[in-house]
C-alpha cells in the first residue's frame, strides 16, 4: 500500500514499513510552523514550540492517528492527552 510512515492504517492492519535502502523517498520529519507576525507578538512561543522537538516517534504518531481516524476521538483531545503524557502541559 502507499502510506505515510505515520498513517493509522499501519497500526490498525499491523503492516510493516519496508526500509528505503535506496533513499528514494525524502524524510518527512515534522517541525513547528508559525507566522512571523504571531511570533513577533508572542516571542515566547519559539521556546515553547521547540519543546516538542524529539517528543514523538513514528509509532506514537501512528497510535495518535488511529485514535482519531479509527476510534473517532477528537484531534484536540488526543493532542492534549499526548502533551500531558509527555509532561509538556498539565
């Protein structure tokens, strides 16, 4: 199947991601994106957003996506629970 490494269907159907030993596909690592005018208004957001660096694995993202796509949970609730679990918010 054609899927992103974080697709919920990987977890749901117990699929195996093949190694891209030829490096055909570029990495699709996530990163914070914010409007410059927002950052200018709230400069403290840069430090806060950078706290997310390295906090989530592909497997964790698959699980979170499955909670939304398969279990029907709200994105906001899933994200909130994840951030609490990681100790980033209370």
